[in-house]
């Protein structure tokens, strides 16, 4: 598997993102970069980004979680950020991403972990939990889900799939800004663009929308259905924290609230902002993670 070199722009200081990455081998020739901060004996919080973002998305939430005494583990998915970047679109599959993150969780030997996930971080992270449920103690889900292709997806998502596949122009920072209510600074937009200096570097970001199961016969649909069966028996805390301004995932909390036993009696929260809620309401999001770990009250 041929991999592209890392972007030189990632070597420069980035605003609000001072942490040096670790790197862990998750497959032959593939290294996953991650932020891993906080006491090793502290409860771990695994935060998974989606696309076309990278671990920089979580920068506002890392400091309050560290201040609360938690261990914060924030990887870059393969193909994103500082992780290895396979060059061919065919190198990327839903199953491979699940396998790579599962390998990371096992390599770090995470136990009683909290999964915090959004966008593709949810599609991958929820499957990882289904692969090794004994390693996770609680889940916080925002603006994402676990589609099987058995129910229709919003028309806006089909438009996004077509854009990612066909458009000659794929401006990462502008895409992130379109999913964010807060106006990003020029330096923040440059940080989102940093891992993607050219079209070749965007292969994973452009490939991911096509991998979402939108029909029942999608290659990932059967595995996602099996994961749903686990969650219908999941008794540990399952907390939803969707935003009020995301047209694609609006209403996405409902099936989890109805079907997951562990969702009952939890402090579910509607966050204020767009799809990339980590940019719009990070303090309340972080406070909810802390509360789920017994480190403070749930935010109103």
C-alpha cells in the first residue's frame, strides 16, 4: 500500500493546538497519529473526528477534560491529519477504518473508556464499541449515527455524496465553515486545510461519503445491523448530544433514545450550533463528558 508523505504545513504551530502527537502502528505500514494526554491511570476518553476534519476539531474540548483529571485520546483517522495517508481510494473501506481504530484501542489497552463521537467518528466508533464492548463504559453521540441503509437518508446527504465524488473543487476549510455557526478565523481555516495541501491528499475525505450505507445491500449494512443488536441490549450510559442546527442529522437522537436501554434517565442535551458542534458549543459538550465521568454536574 503506497502512502503519501505528510503535509509540511502540519509542522508549523497551529492556533490552540500545542500537543505533540504519538504514533501507533495499527496495520503493516500504517501509523495512526494521536493526542494522548493526561494521567495513564485516569479514565480514558476516546474522541473520534469525522470528515473532512482531523483531531484539530477537538482542540477546545481537550483542556477542560484534562483539567477534570481525565486521560484524553484523540486520534487522526487513517487518511487524515498526521496519520498515514494511503494514496488510492480503493485502500479505504468502512471495515478497514473500524479495524484500524479497534487496533488502536487494543494497543493502548483502553478500559472503561468513554467514546465521544460525531460525524464519521460515530459510524466508526459505534462499530468499534460493538467489536470490543467490554472496553467501553459509556458513550456520548453527537451529530452522527449508525446507518444500515434500511431507512431513507436526507436529500442533503445525497447531494453531499455527489459533490464529494464529482466536484473538481473540494475546499476543506470552507466545508468545515459551512457546517459551523461560529465564524472561523483565517488561522483556524488554514489549520483545517493544513493536512490537505493538494487534491491527492484529499483522497480519504472524498472517499468517505460514498462509504456510508444508504441502501440495504451496502457492504457495511450487515455489520451495522449486528452492532445495532448489541446496542439494543446496551445497559451502560448512552448519552445523546445532537445540535439544534444540523440539517442532515436533525432528529438523529430519536432511535437511540427509543431503543437503547442505557439511554434511559441520562442527561441528554441539545447543543447549540451546526454540524461541527465542537466549534460552536465546546464548553457545554465538554461539561457533559465530565458529568458522564462523575467530574461535575451536567450542563443545562
